[in-house]
């Protein structure tokens, strides 16, 4: 077997949360800092809390607002296209109308 392939194991690694809670566990790192732990996580506490890491919530809200605006704009564009098609259809007679006119001309 190769020697020195495994990382060093720290049996007493201190884990510190942003809420102030800390506990001891085993890890390959001597000290760990986390943002959420079981003492402050909404699943365990039952309280809803927004955790905004580097403005992620703000970016999400901004994206949803932009998508709403784009969706409304797209709907307006599609309606304009539909209206334009209907207007061009009104200007030109249909094939049925052309055939009826040709029959009338042949009879007269």
C-alpha cells in the first residue's frame, strides 16, 4: 500500500455556526465555520427565516420581476402579430370567395 495517501484526521474539530452555536465533531479540518446549524435551521426550529447569502434573495426577486416584464412584453408582441395576420386576411379574399366569383363570371 502507498504511504501517506489519507488526509490527517482531527478527532476534536470545533464547528462554529453564525448564530453562535458550536459543537465538537471529527473531520479532516481543524476548525469549521458554518452559516446554518440544527439550532437555527428553519426545519428544526419551525420558524421561517430568510438567509440571504451575498444578496441571493434580492437577485431572485429581481429575476422574477424582470421575467414578469418580459412575459408581458412577449404577450403584447404575440397579440400584435395575431392582429396583423387578421388584418392581412381581411384584405385578401379567401380561395372560396375567388372560386365563387369565377363561377359567377362564367355563368354571366
